[in-house]
C-alpha cells in the first residue's frame, strides 16, 4: 500500500509539472529585425523604407514589453502576462493616442497581442483594432507575427517575419 501511495504521489507530481511546463510562455526576449523579403502584406511605407524595422522585446514574470522603432519614431508597449488590460501610448498617422492593450496566452505557446484605440479624425471618432499572433520558429531564431488591423478603411493583414539579432 505504501508503494502504491508513493507511486500515485509521483504520478500526480509529474502531471502537475507537465501541465505547468505546457502553460509556460516561451521567451520572446531579444532584438528582432524585420525580414522584408520573407514578410507579406506589408504597407508601402514599410516596403519602400530603407531603415531597418527593429523590435526590442523584454520579458519577465509579469510583462512582455515591445519597443519598436521605424523611421526615427519609437514606441514602447507593455502587455501584462496575466491577461489584464492596460493603457499605452501608440503612434499613428495622426500622432500619438492612448490604446487599451492586453495579451492572451494560447496553449500552443503562441501569444495574441490585442490593442484598441479611438482617434478623432476630422471631427469623427474612429476605432482601430489590432491583433498580432506571435509564434517562435527555428529554435527561437525566428519570430513569426500574423497582424490583422481593423479600421473604417477595412481589414488589413500582414505576415511578418523577424530574425533574432541577439
């Protein structure tokens, strides 16, 4: 009976460790550079630009923070790993605006980054929603991002491939 209880206890421990490992978020931290040749659906201002597009991602047990830079502009957005919503300043064509952001974890290790902001454009409120599905590939050397942006102009989709610099 003692051996049976010990075996059951070990089995429960192994299951708990396995479930915790499955729920753990991959480490997305690093400096990532956009590979324009492998990306599709990019807007013209990105494909025509000569400056590299770079994301510096930091991650700890509470947040995943993305600092992006393009054409001399940069922004930093922090997403809470517990899925709670927070506010962030985001750049747009009409200047900076406040967005509500949150992160959604998937069981397959992917994360979904959500942002929603309302802008005033020529006297009318306009809502822009963005969803990015992140996935690591090639042993963590490649970051694949499926980006969907919804606005009054319609839905735009892009597949972005980033290579890890560091």
